DNA sequence: GACCAGGCACATC
DNA sequence: GATGTGCATGGT
C-alpha cells in the first residue's frame, strides 16, 4: 500500500521550491498602503502592466491621495485609469472604497486597520465591487494581516496537483491553506506572490514543462 | 483576429 | 447554488 504524503508537507514543499526558484518577490509592488489598495482594485481580471500605467497616470495627475480620490469626478477618474480596463466599473469601485473609508474611519487607514479583523473583513466585503480576493489582498498586503489570498492561479496550480478541486469555494480553498501552513504574514505574503509568479511564467503556456519548479511534486 | 489577464455583480434558472 | 454574461484595455 502506497503511503500517503501529508498535505501540510506538500504545501510546505511547494513553497520551498518556489522560493528557491524565484527568490523573494518583495510584494506588494507599491509604495504606500493606499497604492496597494488602489492596485488591488485595478488589477481585478487585468494584467499588472496595465494597472501600472493607470497608477502612474494617477500619480502624474496628483490624484493618488485620499482627499483627491474622494472629491474627483468619477468620469474624470475613469479617464485616468483607462489602461486598466473596465474603467467605468473600477472608477466606481475606487469611489466606493474611499467613501467607505471616510464615512466609517474618518479617512484614516490607521483607524481602519486597527478595527477588529472579522468586522473589518466583513465591512470591506460589504463594499460593492470588493470581493474576497480583493479584500484579502488589501488585508494582507496593506494591513499586514495573516490572511491567505486565493486567486485564479492558486486554483489552477493547486488543483493540478490535486490538493484542491478547481470548483471548490474560495472559503474552502483558503481554509485548506490555513490548515496546512503556519499562520504567518510574511509566509502568506511571499507564498501568494510566488504562486502568481509561477502562474504568469509557466502555468498556461506549458503546464508540464520540465523547467517547472513543481515538476516532480507528488500528486495526491 | 483570437485569446488572455493577480474579479465582481447581477440576472436567470 | 450553479451557470452565463457584461464590463474593456493592452500584450502575445
């Protein structure tokens, strides 16, 4: 009878392999917490390169500031973030977040992140346009909270190794990561960033490529 | 020109 | 609860 390898060993091994292969990712690629949050919203179903252009444009027009975002006309904002796609929708989503921040936390990210974790996560999820992935990215990368972010790459890669089912709910997949890893902000930060790196480089083009750092990870 | 990218809301069944 | 659709640019 073949001995079944413990899931936590595999989750750990995948992390170690990716880290050795790609090295630290220094995520999130942003200078401020506000920039992280804006990036998290703009990158919804969009390549990061297109988001970078939009953020650069916001900086150029000196709009990358809370009060400015609060007061700018949504149509004007949409124009500035055009390169990130879905610009009308995303302009509204940025507005929704910033309005929430001022109404609930007097425009202070410090106050917001001092909120009880469970309450904050639910508050953020109640904002129209912020789903689980966006909210968890904000909590982890802007708020330094130990939350594991699940995205399309995570689903694809981990279902391929039969550690999850691709159709599992977000919550189910997240629970699986949390159960099998030490709860640690730095680990969660790096792990998700490494998954994205792998996903961007190899995942679609050559799923069984020999150069893949996970090529002989045991499948369950 | 087709396909994809670090999602989400909403309609319909 | 599952499934389908609209939102849109820019790179390959």
